């Protein structure tokens, strides 16, 4: 009787092992439509059993994770994935391309007479190109900024700034307004403040503007009476590293605030530096899913907590956008950073890829910034991370992410590694690597503040 029970238990164990020998994480369903010339399979399988896709044996990482790219023909594509006795069949449909007969070409339509408009909501992007994405935002306007429109293209109005400069704004973000007339510059004041250089520039009405935010620090105001091309350039010869600024209208007065570089403690460069740590995703937003089915949101939080601990040990004033598995909106993360007047904002993430790329050809850490003021900190952090961690250098890049383009601090988004790359994924879920990642990022931030503050 005992022998029969042992045999049944053994068979049950083998059956359970067989059921879980193969776990395909992506594609998420066995019957899907993917409009791409290629895609990939990501998941995990037993390292003791050969894994095959359409008869082709594919490598499995020692962790059990795998990623494999496949080409897609137009129409139905069938893939049979086998691991021992287990088999899964995926049918992936690639739609037929529409072809040139269905494409349209958007051309610019200039107006015979310029027209007056006004922004209808806060945080309205003014763009350098008529495209609703990418690195083309040159300003974010409040409600009620008057604009002179001289044409349209692809759902955007062309805004005349002066005789040589123009920009684009989404048609949905503006309404017709009273006749556009030049404004008058009334006066300029400097407001004394311990933590900021504050400038108050008074006009008789709101005007369009662009903050260039480099060295020297320049803000251009357009449609100003009495200046060449109706453009007044306010120049501030800043001699320090930029670590955050803001500019907006209060009534008809433009308030520019540039954060002063703090006095650095040579022994503890991060002492009293206010830093926001943002664990990406959370709650209902899982983020990417790794080869071994770990959720990005959990990995982000684990690394963020270790980074926060490391920064606190060095004397930093740390604020986290989430402490647990909770849903936090993008604008709420930005709001928390700005309300706390933080000097640094770091958002932690794990990377993924679109269908037309191969996960095995992409690995490593990348650091994204939007405004030029954040690039030196990005360089410092990436240098520290790639010298201390097993992740390769996936470059510092400019990227248009909501959390880094709307915060008033030096803002970065760090993609620590690729969850769908088997090697990166194994490191990302390793507790020791997570702890070392927190230390490496903290070292990069500390090195930035310890360097001589000059430009």
C-alpha cells in the first residue's frame, strides 16, 4: 500500500513538473495579431529538457529564461513550441500592409492672414515639429497664452514667434481669441531668496516664451513692443551647475526661479540634498513582465528601496513616490517632486522592446533625460553603474517621458536592464545585484554633487 502511494506521489510530481516545464510569457495569448515583420517569444523552461520552436532548438539561460526572435510573413504564422512532452501552438496573424493607395500625405497649409488663438488648458506643449510625440517640446504653456497662427499641418497650428522663429501647437489645445497685439515690458525685479535666484518680469499681458535653460540661461519672450523682431531675450549668466528651474506667469508677471547650487559638505556631499526616488509603475500597472514572470513594478520597488536606504545613510533627504504596491499617477509623481522642491528626481524602471526587435541583441543600462541640465548627472550615474554592475552600457539618451519633462528638479529615468533579455533578467531579480544597483546609483549622484561646481 505504501509503495503504491509512493508511486502515485511520484507520478503526480512528474505530472506537475511537466505542466510547469514551459511557461511562455510573451506573446500573452496563443492566437494574436501582430502588425510587425518580426516578433519574439519570451518565457522560461526547464534547463534539463531541450526547448524547440518549429523544430529548431533554442538556448535556455541557466536561470531558465529564454528569448527567441522570429520573422512573420503576411497572413497566419504558426509556431509550435516544445519542451519534452509539453507542446504549445501559437498562431500569429500579420495583417496585409495597406499600401500606398491608402496612405495620405499631409502638407503644410499657410494662411493668407494670420489668426489669433489662445491656449485653453495648463501644461499645453509647444513643439518644434507638428508631431505629437518625440523630443520636440520647447515649452509648456499655461491656460490663456495668446498665439499668432500662420498655418496648419497634420492637426497642428503653425505658431509665429517672430520673423525667423516658429513652432507648432495641437489644434485641440487652443481656441480663437481677440486680435493679437504686441505687449509692453513694464519692469524687471530680482527677488531675494535663500534657495533660488528669482526674477519677476512684468508685462501688460501674457506672451509666448521659450526657456532655453542652458549656459548662459536664456528666456525668450515674443511679441514684445520696442525690441528687435518683437523679441525680448532675458539672459542670466549663471556660473553654477543647473539643478532645477521653473518659469510661469502669475497674472501678467513672469516668475523665473533657478535653484541655487547648495553648499556641499566635502565629507558628506549628499547631506541635506532633497532627492525623490520613483519606483516606476505599481498597483494596477505591472509594467513589463520578465522571462521568469516577475513583474517590473516589484523589481522597481525593490531597487528603489535599496537606493533610498543608501542615500539616507549618506545624509540625503529622501522622498519616495510609493512605498508599496500602489497605483500612482504620472502627474502625481511630478506634483510630489515639485511640491517638495526636490533637487533630484530618479525614476527606476526595467526595459522592454517592441515586436520588431530582438531581445538577445539588446541589453544593459540606459539613462534618459529630457532637459540638458540633467545630462551631466545621467553621465555620472551611468558611469558608476556600468563600472560596478554586470549590466553593459546602453547609453545616456534624451527621452520624452512625462516624469522627467515636467519636474522642476534634475530628472532622470533609469532603465536598469532588460527584463526580456534572459541574462539581464537573471540579474534584475537577484537581491545582491539589486542592492549593488542602489549603491552604484547613489555613488553616481554623490560624484555629481562632489565635483567642482562651475561652468
